[in-house]
C-alpha cells in the first residue's frame, strides 16, 4: 500500500497513488455515465438534463409551481444560471414565470401543460436508460454500497460547505 504524501503547509496528507486512482476512476465513470444519460435524454425526449431537473422539481411541487429562488436551491443551481435556463424553457412553452404575489421582487415558476406533457413523455425512456446504464451494471449489494457511498459523500460535503460571502443589500 502506498503511503500518502505529507503536505507540510497544511499539516495534512495528500492522497496516495491508490487513492488518486480511485478518485479518477470515480470521477471519470460518473462523468461518462452523466454524459450518456444526457445524450439519451436529449435524443429520446428533446430535453436536457437541466430541463428534466426543473420539470421534475415543478412536477413534485405543490400546485406545480415554485418560487425561482426555491427552485434554484432545490436543484442546486446559481440563481443566474437558473434564470437563463428558465428563459429558454419559457420560450419553448415548458414553463411560465409570473410575479410573486407575496414578494414584489420574486418570481413564481409554473409548469405549463406542455411542460407536464414533455416531462411525462420523457420519464419512462429516462428511467429505462438509468436501469440499463446504472442499475443493470451493479449487483444488489453494489447498489446498496453505491447508495451508502453517495450518502457518506453528501454528508461529508454538507459539513464542508464554503460559506457564501454576504451580499450588499441596501
């Protein structure tokens, strides 16, 4: 087993060669999986993964609508990225934005009938692709382990969040 290299500036060890190999295998495989799923989603439904994430969130939301700030937080996007993406989705008729009745500066994002239909049509092919590319590649024990690994990474990341700089609000 290769020993980790000390990083004297931080008093911590750098990853060993074996640890880096595991990291690279993980990150490269996750990217290949994400890329294939995105390609299949686009080909089979004309939706991007971003479209699907927004439509899924709205489908699950009460009254099929969410405040844009809540939607951004829910799908893990910066508000500016979401705003640009929603503009493209709105032009395609998948969503509609309207002023928030309770917050003059806020906006509500509403799922349109066309958006609901596009999501409904994309779901079965997307779930089949997940089955084929992810689930079928693993044994039941490996699926459990993958879920445990994902949960451990998520919990670790949650404790290592970089604090956001305060915004200058007048």
